C-alpha cells in the first residue's frame, strides 16, 4: 500500500513539474512575442509591401512600424507612388487601436485612430491617372450554383462592418485631399477633426481653382446603436456652393444647410430595417435644363424607413417627403430577382389646393406664377411593372378637384385662346415669325372649313381620344412606358393634342423640366375648369402648328404642298400631312429621287386608314381607293427638286 501511495506521489510530482514547465514556456513565449512584436510586425508588413510592389503598378513605402500595447499599431512615413503620375498618398503618422473583445469574436473594430499630416492627390488627364491601378479588379466568374444573396443579411453585415470601422475616438490633423481633372483643381483641407463622446465638429476649407470657401460639418457617430448623422453648412453667412458642378455641367447648386442621418433598427423575421432622414434648406439650382433662370426650392425633407427582406427592398409608407407646404407618403418596392419588379403607390387625401401651387419653387414657372385658387385637391398614383413582362405594366393616376376654383390665373390669361390672339413661332429658341390666329389672318380656317380627312387623320395619328379625355391619357402614358422599356431608350412620348397646344401657345420653346411641369398643370386647368371648348382647342391647334420650313397652319400647309385650300384635301394628302407633324422640317425625307412617297410610308398609310375606317371616319370606298402616294404641286415641289437626293437609310428616326 505504501509503495502504491509512493508511486502516486512521484507521478503527481512529475505532472506538477511538467505543468510548471509548460506555463513557464507559455510565459516566455508571450514575453518573447511582446518584446519582439514590433520587429515581427515590421517583418510581416515588409513582406506584404514587397508582394504589393512586385506588380510594378505602384511603389508603397513605410518608414517604421511599432506595436504599442496589446492591440495598437503606429506606422510612420507612409507613401504611395504610382508608376505613372504624382505621389498618390503621403502620411507622416497613422495610429490605430483595435477592440480586444470584438477581436476575440472575429471582428475588427477600431477604438482609437490618429492621422497626422496626411495628403491624397488624385490626378487624371484624359485616359491617364495616378489612381487607375486601384480600380482594376479581377473578372468575376459565373457560378450558377452560388447561393442566392440574402439582402437582409447583407445589409446587416454591411452596417456592422461600417460602424465597426468608425472609431470611438478620432483625431485627424492637417488632412488634404486634392483632385486635378484635366487641369481643373479641387481641394479640401481639414485642419483638425476630433470625434469624442460620439460627437464631432470640424471646418472644411474648399478650394476650386482660384476660389475658396469655408464649410462646417458637425454630427454624431454612435457605434453601439449604429447611428450616424451630420449637418453641412457654410462657415459664414452665405450659402454652401457645391464645387465641380459648374465646371462639369455648367450649373450652380447651393444651399443653406444639408442634413442626413442613418440608423439600423431592430428587425424581425429576417427583415432588416434602416431609418433616417435627409433634408436641405435654401436649395437653389441654376441650369438651362431645369428652367430659364435660378430656381429656389425652399425646404425639402425626406424621412425614410427601409425594409429589406431576403429578396426585396421597400420604402415603407410611413416614410414621408415634405416639400414646403406639401407632404406625401410614398410606398416603393423593388425586387431585383428572379426578375426585376418595381411598385410605386401614392395616395394623397384631400388637402388645400393653394398649398400645392404655393409650394412650387420660385423661378420654376413663368405663366402660372401668382396663380391663386380655393378648394381642395386629392391625388393618387398606382404604378407596377415586371420588367421581364412590360405588357403587364400597371399605371393609373388622377388629380381630383373638390370644390376647386381659380381666383386668378397669374401672369397669363389662360382663356385667350377663345378669341383672336397673336402667336409667335420659335425655332431653336429664336423668334422666327408672329401672326394672328383668327379671322384677321387670311389663312385662318374655322374647323368647318378644314377637310374632315385632315381632322380625322391627325386625330388618328396624334390623339384618337382627344374629344373624350381631359388633357391626359393614362393609357397613352402606359403604352409609352412599355415601349421605352422594351427598346431601352426614350422612343415614345405620351403627349396629347391638348399638351401640344398649350406648349405652343403659353410656353417658351426651351426644353426644360420646368416647362414640362408647367405644361401639365396648364392643360389640367384648361381641361378641368372648362376654360375652352374642345372644338375651339382643335381649331386653334390646326391653325398654328408647324408643317414645314416657315409653314404654319393647315391652310398654309395645303397651299405649300398641294396648291389648294385646306378644305379640299384628299384622304391621301391628309394622311401625308398628318405623317410629317412630328418632323415637319424633314418632309423631303418622305420622298424618293422620283418625287414619290417612299415605299416605307405604305405601312403608315395602311395603319392610319384602317383605324379611320374602324371608327367610321372614312367609308369602305375611301379605304379601297386609297393609294399611298401624293403629288406635290405647291412650293414644296420646287424645294424637293433643289434638294440633293436623300438616301432611304438617312431618314431620321
């Protein structure tokens, strides 16, 4: 028994001794690693730098690497010089510490970051730049067996990654970012940016060529709650003017304050939720595509809640867009796979009508500026499309009146088309001709003195439901959208005769967003308020639209092409005149070298005449006798002879 206990004691002693040796070895290893951690890190980083520099696209240099504490690193003397171009990056010193607990969990989260004397230079001249090598990526391979992307999981991971990389404490001193694009210089200088206790505020000095300005950026970063928000405003009493916009698009964009926030909310049942707001006050835009002059947008605010599921993203209807006095709550859903599906719904219950017209930006409209109304309006929009099956597209919208009445029409008398008026025609923004639309003009023709063939041919080709609708045809818009989706370009518009008339009579020839919006509102007012009878609208339209080079109105066109009065046009002549309305100056392209209509026009003749027959606008005898050809007998014949031969494939689309 004593021998047995003795053996146990000797064995236990050896185990304890072995444990002491192992612990001692671990302690020595830790001490060795701690003592030599900086040389080890330097060796590892130097090997990575050598590997990076081997491809010859750029040279990366680092003077010194030091490991401080358990999870902190200090790097000094950083530079990155591409093979072509100036030095891309210079940093005197960069310090970062990593959270130990998150590191043990397999996540890299920054705690403290310091950046001293850093500069970034991005240069590009035509196709040569000093940063293009960073944009080269490997070609992705098609893997049909890959697992489908779960968007909710992806958003959650992305938000976690971003907020992990935002440090709890940040100190940036003397940071410069400079871009030079084909000689155009744009620079940003941050003297100091400090993030402490989740809040920051800093000054930005912006230089663009010879001009300079000061901005202030302030905000909050909460890593734990995954919340970020910031405000941008000018450092003085002026506005923040966005740089580069002027040189790139010849436009001016400035504002008083820009604010934005984003936060991840707690999701449920595999749905990620992201909320926040974006707002801009004092926004002003000046660009020829928007309006003829500067447009002041006042205040715009967007509060959003995004729901991201495994295969879709949607803007919740609790989201709201406020524009001055008007607010709406849109619902948007986008599902990219297996096929792209887009849904948009807006329902705006009754609201004071004047709020709508008072909310329009100053400088956006000219004709409707000063419009005063009373009563209420309501609006709904329902849009849905499956891009793999465009023909299934749903589009419905309506702006409805409730005891609505116009008190004053602003800068223009929308009832002037009820009597004679002077009309000015424009060509590329230049006034080319002014004439009276009324009996004082010898070429003016009342509706009953214009060939019914011409009236019905134009209705067929331009707006078959003109006498039935109130200025807009949702079905026509729907068909236009479907066509544009199928052809992947803007191939078809949805203008009605009412819209074309308003565009010609009340608005300038400038092709701007403002003009299209004002056009729609004027059409809505004229049609819904009954400011002009349909017959009179069509009569005015036929007497002023362009039908050729300096040719305006049906009677001038009849004499120009056929040397006859507008009341005497044949069916073939009427269909020809209808066919050239979209491109009146290109009438010569409709004819071949022998002066006959090209064979390609036969299909148009057949389509229009069949529709006219089905609606009872022509007889079966008219249809059967129709020949898709005309004989020019007016001045157009002389122009056609003088013109050089136009090949068939040169006809503009």
